[in-house]
C-alpha cells in the first residue's frame, strides 16, 4: 500500500496498537523509511494525546488509549508532558482525564499548586527596578501627551488671532484704497474747478485788454465772497441773508458742522423748489476753533435771488450718505 | 525509538541504540550498503532486533496485558527515596517553564500560539499562524511537532537531572 492509502483514522488505530499485524507492519516500515510519513504519524500521536488530556476521547478509542497506549512508561511520560503543557497554556483548566494522565499511580488530593506557583513565578519575574522604570515611562508619556495637547491649543489660538488680524488689515487696506480713490476724484474735481477759474481769469483779462480800461481796481484774481453758515435749528430765526454783488465771481461758504463722526462729506445746493443746483465732490472737514467745518465754493452765477438750502452729508465707510446738517440762506442781488 | 516503543518494548532507547550500532558496524565491515536504501536497511535491522527481543526468554512472558498490569504501571505506593507525585509535578512544571524559556523566541511564540484555543478556535488559530509565517498548515504542524519533541526531551532530561 502507498502512503496516501493510509487515512488519519487508520493511523490513529496504528498508534493505539489496534491495527491488524500486516497493516501495522507496513506502516512500521513506512514510518522508518519515509520522513514525511513518520512526521504525520507523530503528529497524529501528539493530537491523540492532546485529545485524551482534554477529555475529548470516548468509546473504543478511549478504551484502547488507556489500556494499550498508556501501557508504555515512555508514552505515559508523553501524556504527563502534554497535561503539564496544556495546564501551562490554559491556566488551571484541565479535565479529570488529564489529571489521571498526569498521575496514573495515584489520585492526589493536594491542591494544584504548581499552576499557582507557575503564575507566581511569572508575576515575580518583573524586578522592582523594572516595575519602577515602567511606571516612570508611563508617567512620562502622560505628561508628554498633556504638554502636546496644551501646545496644540495655544498654537490654534495663535493661528486664530493671526487670521483675525489679517482680516482686519485687509479691511483697513480696502478702506484706505477707497479713501485714496475718493481723494483722487475730489482732487480731480478741484483741478477742474481750478482750470475753470483760470479760463475765467483769462477771459476777464482779455475783455479788459479789449476794452482798454482798468475797471477793476482790485487785482486780477476772481472776486470771492466768503460767508459762514450754521446748521438750521428749530428756532424761528430767519435764515441769514447773502447780499451778492454782480462783481462777485465765487461764493465760499463755511458750513460749521455738528459734532459728528465722519471723515468724508459731500454737499448739495438746493433751490427753494427742492431742485439740486449744485453738488460737491468729496469733502473733508477742517478744524475751526473748537469745532469742524466744511468749506465749499460755488460760482456766484448759480445763485439768483431767492432762498437756498445746503445739505451736508456724511459718507460712511460702506459708501452710504447720511444728512448731518441743513444750512438755509437767502440770496439778495 | 518510536518503532520499538510502539511495539511496547521495555527499553526502546536501548533497542534503538542497538539498531544504529549494527548499521554502523555493517557499514564499517562492508564499506557500503547496496541491497537496500539506508532507511530501508535501518528498518530491516530494527525488525530483526525486535524479533530477537521477542525471542529472548526474559521478555517472552511480558505480553501487552502483563505489561499494562505490571506493578510499575499502576503502583500506588511511593518508592523510598523518590519524590512524591506532587513534588514530581512541581518539578515537571518548573522544568517545562525553563525549557520553554530556553527555546528561541520565534519557536516559543510559535508553539504557544499553535496550541492556543479550543477546538474550532484552535484550528482557525493555526490557519492564521501558517498564513502569517508564509507556510502551509502541514509544514506548520511538522514544525510544531518538532519543537514539541524538543521540549519533551528537554523536560525529560531536566526532570532526570533534578531527580
């Protein structure tokens, strides 16, 4: 017969000595001349011993094991080893069959001290120095973890603050850019006014030259009339009167401001009928004693006899305008 | 030795030694063995020695039943001067622990994991271990068997040395 013809059950019977003589002899020969077969038989024998120790054998197999297999002192030693080994691996759990295998000669009533002593030996293997070192290492790990957590929290707070600062800086930069744009546009309007004044001056000079007379005794600069206006209150006072001679070219009006919190302003000149006769560019208030005032200059030609109102607006950072004062006056020509 | 032990011979170690001695002697005398493979020749020699063992007068009476019924097999009393069963068990466990520690780390871990678990869990455990080691289950079984044999021999010598 070939090796593959012997199944595990046959080999179990062989190990137990329960096989027929001719079959047993064949297996004897194979187990000596074939190393792999010998390993297989040995494995089956080891598994059989372990099954016996674990109380898993029964019936005829158990009978043959106890009567035939355990007949040999060497095999009894193998069973004793298996019992001890299983005890060591599994603690104190073992079966009554295992107990029998460990002490076939006698039934011992003594407590199973060797397992307890085994565990004691294992526990006692840690020296005090090693235990202290382990405790110190664990404590160091705890502190390290706490330090890392705190550092992390602090860094997160720093990052948050830096982001907020960055946002504020960006907002400030936007506001400054807007102010610069407004100032540029105000500047360009001023330039336009100046250019217009130059042209007017040039015209006047040409007229003078053409007429050949120096009507004006004054200098060649435009004739500007300055006037101070205060915000309209609820009183029944008459609005101030502005006498405007024909020779006046420009009227500069100083508008005293109420205490308000704007940096940029604008103004509108309205007729009694509510029509807007003139609009200013972006204006900045100037200090005037204890308060602040706006200065606007309008061409005298715009002002006919009648009532007028100048409304000053504060311009907020979002671009919205808010009225901050109304200045009424009457022009008399 | 396993061959003689399975035949329930009283001294399987001595018979195994005798077998190897005869094979060595034959090799010395003839220089080589040509009529059989070395393993086959060993088996044939062992078989002859077993038959001689059976023929010898002092062993013929020791049949299997007599061997299992012998006083040595079930002696309940303790021979004088020898340790009792409790002490022997204690010594075996100590020797087992020592022998386990003397194994290489890989072998120790392998053998402990090989026998861990019960029934189905044990089989699954072994499959996982074989996979982890990159070997077949069969190869793992053979490896575990060899380590176990090594442990058994170590424990046996240790117990004898302290006995």
